[in-house]
């Protein structure tokens, strides 16, 4: 699973981000592949993320208008028909919604103010399929409200691998300059003096990133026996390896190895 880069805007990436955060909070065992850019990104406070979740089940009493308002408040967009993540629609006593933690949208039918049925449906044919008893709906994005948490805060008992730590620091510095320049271009002249403060409103410093990862949970993989700022190895192990052939995306060759 891939955690988003700071500048990722697509629905696909947004869906993957929310799935990762939601699964981590639920104690799922995950492999999260990410970048230093994404790791630097500040995200919504864990408590606020949890409180923004909407859970609804059959038999619940809630006016459909109130439910619609709740969805809008956590970023869902009302459309005529639900076709992609982050959308919902209302037709009479039927509310369709496509949460970011699901591969399939939900159709919720109301009987007056009572939730009568909840069903999965196909967003292409708009036909209902399987019935379920409850659904949990996360917010549309991870950058709202109090963005004081980081990806590492969502982990519990984790092991982190840094691939070429000294290069990661270099990548971060290049990214930070590009981010700062883009932010400067977007700011009005009167606010440019506050640019540095604004940068670290969105991002962690490199020192903050390294300190947020427990030293006992970090393994660095490097071709060179060098240390990186804030990452001092307690012990060094030498491993002998050999180059592997290039498979060029041919999975059949990999399976034959």
C-alpha cells in the first residue's frame, strides 16, 4: 500500500490514503511503502480523524437530511449519481454514498427517519447487490482540522526500513526547496515574509521526522557504511548480495525462480 505524496490530488490516491489510516487505526497488519515527502506531510489529529467517522446501521433513527449534512461536513460531494469515491446522492428516501475505505458504494434506504436497509451496489449499472447491516464512513481527506499528527503516529508496534538513508535526506532537502518555492509563488506579496512558518504548518522538519521514528524500530539499508543526520546506527551488519536479472514486468519469469 502506498501512502500519498504531498502533491497527490487524484481520487485514487486519496482513497488509498484514507484506507491506510483507517486500517492502521483498526489494528490491521500492513506494509506501507511511502516516500520521505509523504512522511513529512502532517495529517489530521488521530482523535479528530476518529471523531469524524460516521457509523450507521439498520434500525438507526436519523433524518436523511441530517445524514446528508454530516457527509458534506466531512468532505463528501453531493451529485446526481454516485460514480466515484467521495460522492453521495439523495433520491427520495434513498441515499447512495461511496466511502474511501470501500471498493464498492453503499445504498442506504430510509423508512421515514429509520435506516431500513443498507446494500452494496455497482456504480456502473447502479444496481444493488449484497445487503449488509452497518457501514463506517471515513472523511474524504486526511488534511483537515487539527493537522498535528503524522503517519508514524498512526502506527503501533512497527518496524521501519530506510532505503539509502543518506540519499533520503538529500531528497528531502530538494523537495523542501521545491515546496517552499511553490508556496512562495502562490502567496501574496504581503504574506511572503511568513512563508517559512507556513511551510512547517504543512510539513515536518527532517529532524522531526527522524525523531518521530523509534530508534529501536528502524533499520537502514545502504550500500555505503555511512550515517545520516539524526540516524546514528547502533550496530552495523554486512550482507553479501548479488545482482538479479531484470524481469521487465514479466511475472511468469519471477514465478519460475
